C-alpha cells in the first residue's frame, strides 16, 4: 500500500513539474525589482483575498520605505498611476517579450518621471492621474532605477507589489510557479482541517448539509485523521480542505498553488492558479468555500465545482467534484496540496458509505424565496423596498430571503436618523459575483435628496454608509454584499484641520498638511489654491499634503492658502489662512 502511495505521489509531482515547465517564462529575462533587500516576500500570487485573487507577489522591503525599485527588464514605462487608494503610486513597464511588469505602492517616482507627473497633474488640474506613455517617453534598461518603494494606496505596510502580465490581455501570471523568481522554500503546505458536506438536488437546485469537520494529525508531510475510524459519508458529497503555506525565514501565511484530490487512486479534482484575467478574479468566491473562507486564516478550498464557475482554474474535474459512495462501500481519499515552489503535503483517509436512512435529504424548495443563478430576479418587499439581482450574480441557485428586519435596534442620533424600516436581503455567507441593485421609494421634503444615503447595519447595530443616487423619488445603489439596509441622511459637513497655525513661518518646511475627516459618507473630493493658483494635493490615509517645493512657493513672503472639500453626500467645507515661506 505504501508503494502504491509513493508511485501515485511521484506521478502527481511529475505532472506538476512538467506543467510548470511547459508554461515557464524565461527567468534570465528578468531581474529582481528591488535593490538592497533580504528578498523575502509577504504575499504570494493567487492568494485568496476578499472578493479577489492576489494578482502579484508582495516583496518585503525590510519594514521600511525608500528602497530602490528597478526595471525588471528592458522596455518602456507605458503607464503611470497615482491615487489615494488601490495601487497608490504605481508604474507599468511594457517589455519586448510581450509582458508588462507592474510596480505598486511606491513612495516616490524617479525625478524625471515625477516632473512629468507634476506637469500633467497641473495641466489637467487633477490630483489623481492615470497616464499612458509611448515607447519614447521613458525607455528603460534592465536594472534602471525607476522609483522608491513605499506604502501608498491601499497598503497595510511598506512593501512592493509586483506583477508580470501578458501585455496582450493583461492576464496576470504566476511568476514563482513559472520559475522567474525562486524564493528559499523547502516547507510544504500545512493542511489544517477537512470538512465534509453531503449534497442533494431538489428540482435542479443543489442543497447542502451542515459541515462535518475533522481534525488532522501530521507525520512530516503526510497527514491523516485524528480519529482511527473512516469518515461516514452519504451517497453524494464533497470535501473542503483548509490549507496554508509557509516560506523559509518568515512567519507569513501564503496561498496554495495546486490542489489535487483522488478517490481510489483516480484523480477527480484539480485546482491550479498559474495566472488569470482580471475579469475572472472574483471567482475565488466559488473556488473557496466562502462561509469558512471569509473568517479563516487558511484557504478553505472547495474540492467541487459550483453551478456558476469557469474551467480556467480546474485542469481536471470529474462529476463536478462530487464523491459518490454506496452504503457500506469503503473508499480511499488522497489530497495533495502543493505550493508554488513544488513542496507537497498529502492527506490520506478512508470513507465509508453510511446507511440510506442516515443520509442527507434536501429540504423542499420554496419558489417564493428561490433565486436561480442563471436568471435575473426582482423582489419587492412592500411599496418602499425592492432588490434586483441580475443573472449570474450567484454561483449557484439558492434561497434568498428578503424581508423587513423586525425588532431591529439600530443606533441613531439627531445627525444620523433612521428614515425607513430596516430590510434584510440574503445573508453574508452567500457571495455575489455581480452587484445587485437595492432601491427605496422615498420622499421627504425636509431632507435634500443628495443628502439621503443608503446604509447597511453592522453587528453592532451601527449604520455604515453604502451610497445611493436619488432620481424620480427612488434612492438606489449597487452593492455586492447581502446585508441589512435602511435610509438615513448625512447633512454634516466634513472638517479640515491644518497641521500648522494660521500665519506660521514655514520657511524650513517642504510641505503643508491638513487632516480631513468626515463622520459618515467619507471625503469625496478636494481642491486647494495657494495665492489663487491651483496646487496638487497628495491625499493618503486622511492627510492632504501640498509639496511647497514642487509648487515653487518661495520668496520669503506671506502666502494665502485655501482648501475646500466635499463628502459623498455633497456637504462642503473650506479653510483659508496664511503662512510665510
């Protein structure tokens, strides 16, 4: 039996190696994009993130900003991006071999690039820019310095987010599994738990049992059940495995690259992520078991295919991953978890079919609550609230209950009133692939329409801004999360607090800064002038900063400054003052 297991593992490993080599990029073509770092990385390609796969590799910068970022290969800077959110400051380099590399969360562009961005921001009078450049504007050679690493945009700490994409369609590629970079890694993935779900089909609709969860024990890279007896299974079912990866020299957790599942020596399921189109990134919610994934530190991989998914991530799939077992039948299950450096862990256990009388039977369908994944659905609760769920918004057909939330004790105040009942739609354990539209028919002459807002209600019974546009007596918003919703209003202006005193001597200061705050809908737009001229604002994490050196503010004289902001509900504020520079 051990001989057969060894042969099977060798076959799986060879298959993985051959597949990886067949898709391998030329490692010699690229250089490491950072200088003077220890070459660790904090996140790998394809990790499960909320509603998306991680599209690149996060290289550590030793906990600091300001490390030198270099071009990974010859080419030209084809795109320059600056935003308070997302990638923050980012550069894109197009290469002759048909790939594009991406460098994100930067602190500062190279001086000539920064000067170009300054001119374009002022020409366009835009704080946030997305510029496309030709091949002659900023040509680069492999190893040329292009920027300094940082922590800009939606970043939780200093690092460089780096991607390799196919230039033709922007498909992002797994640079580790394709052999471009090879981190030190001889640690196999950790298999933490196994869950089993029975399934039944009622009138074409899948029904799932509650999870049966089993703890595991490890002997090196070979895992087995803690219990000595086989898992009792029904006639049809599937498994969910919780798994994560480790790398040498760090304590970070990483995503798994490849999962293969076999029953009685026959492969019936395989997941692999060597690259994906951005339009497919949200399918992570179908590939994972979403109710566990959204709260687990591991990746909860569903070893089965839902009704609405795509084949791109499944090189091998038999009967949608459903394991069929007859009463009293004993079967052997093996699950191989492989990381992007080809380290593999194996889970082995036995299953046995339980009596028909103990098997799961799906509950009857209530057509009034059923939403079919391939059909658009519109629901109205009363003459106030309705929801529109488009076709292919769900990954499988299921019950979606839409109702008034009785007894809801929402926290309110004079500035944050509850203007409607609270309505619930579905539950947060059901992911959405497309946004649904929720609408309230509402009229109140005491509130300006632009100040009305749809809010969700969190577990603390607090209202959280969602948004909304008011037209013809209806307030609507698109949202990609099932939740509880109501209408409130935001009539409170945001606040501006300068980080200097009016009239201060700032002769030695390179920048002036303002703290911008809003108590609900959030800061939406901002602008500033110095001596009546438009100036660029760098906005990040609540701080609006103006570079006085770049703006040419000098002369040892008094300057006037005005900054104005607006929140998402149209409430405005401004501050004016003077400083010496």
